[in-house]
């Protein structure tokens, strides 16, 4: 199943069943979170209902009843304490006189996947876990591989932080890469009677760097490998979506490069193929590429800086959009490979794009304006500020996302025994280490500090400037707790 589909926070009604003669109807899942589901149903006015029974269970798990149950006059209920990214079956039963069943309806829905934020820089790694994703876990028991490294608890999140070489962090070396791995560990809640119905909690997380000798700094520098996805939340957090940026091996955009394939090695004769997309359960969204630039670091404002797309307009003369594959939620581009002028290492670059997500029916959104050259933008701004104020207070969302590093070599340099993949050549599966560690779909974005490359720290956890996340995929668990190792 695709990771984008796993990360949405929308209800998936997969099955609706009714018994013969059943009076209840129209079971609807009105809201879904990581740890709750709200549902509603219709009951005929002439049916004598003295009470309800609402039960729920996941595949292989025990059936649990909602307590207290809905009142006889209610036709809504919210079930709390559910596991993130898990499929549940809900059954609403109406009860008449003497508790006899006189109506029943069932449906299946999946809770929202949990988003774990992992921030990496040259010195530290940090994991942030939503408390809502930890039912049945003693939150205060969370620690890293070294039990002395505990967590900081906020009203909404649990945060684990460590230096790259502390708290039991494991360093793996693969060719020119360093991978730092640690694990979040916790114990399950014990009932007053001593019963344990969960399992020990365990989640691996990692940060990945490329080491490269910087001639200007005369030392080895670690360059972060940014992930291909960024999460954002919309409409008050009730819906989430994922912005993706992928590099592709060829112009047909059928095969993506994985993080294990970076840095990509190209020649000036090659073309760089990249795709931008949004994964969302909402059908009325529109994706717009506001700006794409290239810089030698993960800082999109670094210098030197080459513009590819600016204000929604194609700037690079070699940029081509694949209209056949592109649509409302996906954009596919190719651009001729290049190097950066006057850069300390002009062969290394990152591509950064600022994406806007708008609602298609919002005629005042920036997406609806399309390409607005700088001159036209200034004229529009001098004419009136009303539209700008209205748009800034609207529903569109922007997010910055990066891919790289990419190394542009001459043909002779490229032939000298490099182990890096070449654009245009299909690349195999993700490395064994990543496959073993990432039992859940995992993405790591990067927070940079001066001395390596610079970028401002994430301003909010909602995702507009979030630097990393991991997704607990939707699944049918065999045990009543999130996956463990």
C-alpha cells in the first residue's frame, strides 16, 4: 500500500452491513483522529428505543463496548482510546423494551495514522511523538536506548532528544554515508488488577548524512539527505495531507530514486526529472508550484542561487512540464542539469520548491492566479491591497520541500569509478539497512544550523515548516498495541 494513502486522517468506510428487518440506517463516520472516531446514524421516529449498545473491535482483537452508551434519544457517539492507523469495525445496536434488540447497523473505518517528527542536524537528533498515538503506554516511561535518556512531555507531544553519539545511538557507515539510529522505548499500562493488555512500545528512528570534503572549509562536511515528503494539516487539523517531491530516473517518471541513491551523479548532458504531488483524501485540492530554486545547501535562501520557477512562472529556459502526467494534484518537470556559479563546490546542489495547496473552488487563492511576473505583481499590489489581505487570510497553505544533493560532473570525472547512480539509469530497491529499520513508513526531514548549512527551525508542528516525520501505516494488528520490535 502506498505511504501517502497510509497517512491520511479521513474516514474510510469499507463495509456497511444490515441485518434483515433492521431499523437503523445511514451509519456515517463524521470525524476521525489518531485515537478516536465519531459516528452518527439514523433511527426511525416510530421505533421504540430504550437504549443503545455501541461496540467496536479491530481484526484479531477483543470486542469492546462504549461506556457509557448513547442515550435513547442520541444518534451520535464518539469512541476514544483507539490505536492510530488501525482498521476498526463499529456496530450500533438499538434496544427496545426489556433490552431486546430491534435494530443494528455496522461499518468499518480506519483511524488516522500517527505522524512522528524527527529533526536532524549536525549535532543532535530529536523525535516528537503525539501523545494521542500512545494509548495503553506509560508516557513517562519513554526513553532512548540508554534508559537514562528520558523524554520531555508537553500537553500534546512526547519529545526525545540526543546528541548523535550519546544515549546509545548506533552509527552505521555505508560508503560515503553516516546513518545514526536510536529507538524510543516505553512500557505498557498496567491495570489496577495487575493485568497487562498491551506490549512494550518500541520505535526506531534515524538520521542520514553524506560526508564530503569541502575545499573552501578544508574539512569533511556532513550533508543531510532530505526526505521526499512533508506533512501538513488543514481545516483545523481534522484532515492531513502529504506534500511529496521525488527525483525520477527517466522522463517517463515511472521509477523514483530512494534516499539510499543520493547523492545523484549527473553530467551536464543529463536532464533532472522531478515530480511534485499531494496525497490527500480531499478531492477538491489544487497543487501549485510557486517557486523552485537550486542552492549548494539545504538553505533555499543560500547563495549562489539559481531560479527555476518564480512566482509560478517558468524561469529556466530548459524547463519542461509533462502535461500528460500532470494534473490538479501532481506536477512533473524536467530541466537540463547544471552547476552553480561561484560556489565553493559548484558541482553539488539541492533543488527547493515552495508549493501552495489551495481549494479548487477558491477563486481568490494564489493558485487560481497562475503565473504572475514580478512586474505584474507590483502593478496589482499598487492597485489594491484588498485581494492580498483576503488571500492571506484564506485557506491556502504553503510548504517548502527539497531534494538532493545532486552532483554534476564532467564526463571524464564521472567515469572514474564512482559508486553513485546516474540519472537515466534505473536504480534498485532501498538499502538493506533502511529496509530492516523502517518497519513503518518513515521520512526524515532536516533542521540545519550554521556551520553545516543554515535554515530556520520549524515554527510549528502543523507541518507548514515541519522538518521531519514518520508515519505509522494503517494496518490490521495482531496485538492490541502499535507495532513493536
